[in-house]
C-alpha cells in the first residue's frame, strides 16, 4: 500500500478543473548515455513517450547543438538547472543558455554545505537567491530552487532551511521545484507540501522511494503518485519531470516509469500526444 495515502485533497482543490500535463524527464537520469551519444539517447527518450526534458547541464555539446537535437526529436526543454556558483559567477552565460534552449525556468539544484553552517548563513543564501531571482525575472524567466532532504533538518531553533526559504525569499522572485522523493525520505508528506506551496511550487520531480531508501522506478516504491500528481496539478505546478538518480539500466527505467504514469486515472495521467 502506498505510503501517506490517508490524507484527503482539500475540497476547494477538487472543485477546480484539472489541467493536463506532458510527460517530462530530468536528463540527469540518463546522464551516462548522454555522455556517449546525445542524439541517440534523446531519440530513445522521445520514442519512449517523453515530450519535455529538464537539463542538468549541457552533455558536452553547445546550447545551440543541444537545442537543435531536442527539436529534431520533438522535445522541449522548459527548464534548465544551473549551479548556485554559476548563478553568482557566470550569470550571463546561464541566461544565454536558457534563451537558446527556449527555457522558461532556471533552477538552482542545491546549495553546497560550505555556503552555510547556521540559520543566519542560510538566510544570507535566501537573500542571494532573491537578488538573483529579481534579475532572472527582469529577463522574462523564472528562478526556482530544487530541494534535497537536508532542507528539512531543523536548525537549533527548530526552523528548517525549507521553511526559511519559503519565508525569507520573495515569492515573486524565487519559486520551487519540489522533489517528492527527498521530501518523503526526510519524513514529511510531499502532498502536504504541494498543498501548502500552492502557486509557489511550479515544478516537480517525480522520483519514487524504495523501502530501503533508494530511488526506484516510479510506481515501484512506496509513494502514492496518483495523489501526488493530482495535488500538484491542482496546486499550480506547470511541469513534472521523472527522475531516477541511480539505475542499472536507466533507459529501461525511464520506460517503466512512464508506463506506470500512463496507467494512472485519466484525470492525472500524462498526455503524450502533441
């Protein structure tokens, strides 16, 4: 039985029309294959049924070459990841990559532990993210922050980095990409966070949690993806990306994950057709 299946979706959300979504893949999942053959790997991703991808970086090619390959296979890249360091030190290049790839979202995937030790350090990170977000927004793009599990470990005063992020950053300038695996691994219910982050969480990583804590194909772990996807769509999430950090056969894994999602109830399953 899926974990965390007892909480109901609020009635005000259920009363709203449910938007559709196109199946997306975070390309970090197939990073090794991309490193060997970008064109062939993206062809497999598209033939599997994915229509959107999120870049974790450029796999040894230029942004223009990557854009051309994506278009050749009918894939769109609404979101790209750019490290906290690149956002501070190589900002113009990040914006140029986003422009070439026609991405809307620029996501900070994490902040290294060397950048913060205390709650005050983390607040300074939040201030930096807000400043970056203001500039990103001035260019017609959206900055988002992607969580891991450490953001749910409280500081000495009980506040967690995640809650400080929500409180200390401007919601107009810093949105969120919620990784449901890392939320659940830390202990909380990702559905509750999706509800609480309505219109702030715009991107989601669909990653399943095995009973031993590992990442597995969507549908083969303990998370209830029917509830997760339904709540995400009703809460204003724009794009959902399958991700699996490790797999013995990543290209087979992305197929298994999408096959599971396509068997969800009609109101939450992805729409693979253009």
